């Protein structure tokens, strides 16, 4: 009877575990070949552990039940056995090898980024994701779209939390089906982690470093994940949404995105000569502030001091100049949690949010900031704001902004090696180190090493051309002119040719860059 019960206990355990494999609390299978390999590996190890548990605990309970003292059992009197010692050493080693071989194979496959069809740069930022498609000139931010009222439990009737609560965004990452997509992951502030369970992809995004991952999805659909690293106060509001489309739908999406980019550029250009009313700016500014600023500075503008200072009654939003206010919104503030929004928002949106912050919560400066004012302030010009009363709106068009630099760069100036190395290191750390690493070792093959690399130890003109115009063979290498001046390009090239162990002794001057780039 007892033996029969023991058999039933073992069978129930096995079948219960089989049902558990398909339950919602178990590891999901995913939708990629790699994710299925990971699932299979997980289940194999789980079954091995269950089998070991059944054998060990079965032997233990059997011994307790049938060899107890009350039945007259007497413990054997013996010492160490060489055979037993060998057995309980060899058997675990065999089990570990049986688990290690498929695990190693899967890990190697997960790291194989070769022969990818598409490369996407994924950048974590508090608290959103930025996606950049190489070879397509498409990039955008993906931000949580769950209404703030929901996750602050302020929802009223008809505003119940949906099925994808906190896992929905304004713009999804879109990839095609049956194509190998390679992800390059980094961060522009703290450590994040890009995680999509259905792909079996979870990779850290570290500032100053590039990590890699890949996926190939066989089934169209929408797949969700989130940041899996505790990255700050809004860590829980940083979802990942990937939409996998058919090849035809993906090409249509690319065409749509290129058109949207063209339309946005045209709208940006038109906004430079237009004058928005105070009401229009305040309405757009409130929407923009709620989406991008309220998480830190609060809807009331009272902030969360000292990390996120109050904007209500703040010197920056009341007594300070509009130009200084625009600068901190556009460029951010180093050493703080205030990031720059120059690449995230249009000039009109920045103008609107600055206008809103200078007139909301009782600030009431009366200042209206236009898109042209933002361009002037961020290009080094002066901002002229229009002051309006509550019953009078500004109707005078903003003067056309002069975008040309006041003076041409002095290409005849000659710098010392020390001057170039000092400036070059600053420029390299800011613009190049995220890909090629602080130590110049790079992340091959996407970002080749510069320490001892042929481009930085070979022909100077080719080195200059690479920095000025980028690389056609490697789209990850962007063109840095006119992002950098010719003096700055001369400095960073000099630095790269003399930093680490290169020591070429080459000195590149602005005139050399001008001559090489003119060819």
C-alpha cells in the first residue's frame, strides 16, 4: 500500500509539472528560435532538478519510513567507501556536463550578431528609449503613453486601466518579420536594461559603452517589455513595445516615416517665420510639459527638491532671461537630472513649454517665446520675448533670425600639440567615446578600435575624410561636419593619433582639415 502511494506521488508530481510548464507562471516560450532554445534549456534543467529531488527525497523518506528504529532497524557500521566517493563525484559531473553543453551552445548563438539585415541603435534615457535606424535616416523617442491620471490613481468613470497598463508607448519600435535585426545598446545617463521576454533579449544599456543583441521574429505582432534595471524614480514607466510587420507593411512604414520627417522639417521651417498667440503657446506648452516635464517637476510646478527644483516662482522661470531658460531646456544642465530636449522636441514645442513655464502657476511674466527665439538663443543669438497683458496678445511678427555666424572661423591659427590634445580629449569623450570607448578599444566589428587602428596610424587625409564625411561602408560612423568646427575636428584627430599607444607625433591644424575636406 505504501509503495503504491509512493508511485502515485511520483506520477502526480511529474504530470503536475508538465501542466505547470504551460501555465502563466512558468517561463514563456517566446516567438523566436533563440527564445525557444532558452525555454527548452530551462525546462530540461527543471526536469533534471525534479528528478534529482525525487530520487534524493524519495530515498530519504523511504529510509525514514522503512528503516526507523521502531521497526528494529540498526544503522550500519562502516567508514568511507572509495566506490561511493567516486560515484557521488562522477554522477554530478556528468549531470553538469549534460546541462553545460546545450547551455553553452545557446549562449554562443545569442551572441552571434553576424549577417544581420538591419541595425538599430537603442539608447536609454531617463525615462524613455531612443531608436535610430542605420541606413534609413530614421530616429525617434519612444515614451510611455499611459495617461498620468491612471498611474497616479486619479482616473474617473470610464478611465479604467487597460490590459497594457504601463506597457504602452506613443511610438513603437518597428521591425520586419523574418529579418535578423541587430541592436546596439547604450545610454546617455544611467544604466538601463532593454528587455523583451518574447525575444529572449535582455541587454544592459551602459553610458559610454555599446552592448549588442539580436533577434529574428517569425510571427508578426506586438511584443512588449520594459526596462529591467532600477534606473531612477520613474523606472517603472519605461516600457518597450516592438511591432513586427510583414515585409510589405514594413516598407510602407519606412515610406510613411520618411514623409513624416519631411513634413516635420517643413513645419519647423514654417514655424520660424510664424507668430503663435499666447493661448496657442500655453495650450501646446501644457501638453508638452505634462508629457515630458511633469514627472520630475510635478504638474503643480513644485518639483521634488533638491533633485528636481520647483519651477513655480523659480528665478529661472520668472526673473531670469528667456535666453537662459531656453538654453537649459534645449541643452540640459550637466551634473543634474535635467536632460536636454533639443533633439526630442521641435523648436515650436520648446518655445511653447518655455512660455508655459514662465506664465503658469502664478509666474505670470507675460513673456511669449516663439520658435525663432529658440533658434536664435541656441545659435548664440539674443532672444527678444514679447510681453503681453491678460487682455492683450502679441500680434507683431517676430523678426527674422540671423542664422549665420557673426564671424568666420580663423583657419590660419596654429595650435600647439598640448592645446590640441586637451581640446581633442574633451571632444572625443563627448562625441566618440560612446562607440569607440574611452580607451580607444572600440566594440568591433560595429565600432573598430582606434588604439593601433589603421585609420588613425595611416594616411592623415583619409583620417580627416572619415571624421568630416563619415563612412559609406559603415553607417555607424556619422559625418561630424558641420556638427564640429574644423578646429574641433583638427583637435580630435590629433588626439586620436597621439592618445593611448598610437604616439604618431602628428599635429593636425584647422587649415589641414579645410584643405583635405575641400578635395
